């Protein structure tokens, strides 16, 4: 029997904001990406990577696919667009941040 799992690494900041500032960026709402049964049957696996702009209110403002199986990108994107973060701040003022998000679609026995 083949089981599927999906994991992510949502908070790898790319350095747009200086590390000494209070960044925030904590995940407040996570939606697990759907791993479609047809993709599992075809054994389509891999890591989908996005460049994301997190808005001042913690929502995902922009999402650009960078790599990954093209068949799985729409499923990862649909979930990530629903994610919400604690707003990042600089000097107690909310700011936008750029981050990379990775979603791993794997099959396990």
C-alpha cells in the first residue's frame, strides 16, 4: 500500500530584512496541500519551491513557482495561498518580507 505525505518549510527568509530586527513571520494558519490520488498512482513526487512575498498583514501577497513537478504546482499553490503568518515588523511597524517555501510530495510504504 502506498501512503502519501506532504511537508513544508515555510519560514526561510531570504534576507530582505536585516536579521537584527524583530521579524515575526510565525505561521498562524496552515493548510496542508492536497496530494491528488492520480499523482500518487503515477508516483509523481518531488519538491515544489516558491518565492513568496508575505504582506504586511501576514497574508501571501505574491507567489512565484521556482521549481518542482509541474503537475503538483497548482495543488501546492492552492494551499500556500491560504497560509497566514504573524506580520513581520521593523521598529514595531509591519513590513513585507520575501521568503522561500518548499512543499515536499513524497510516497511512503
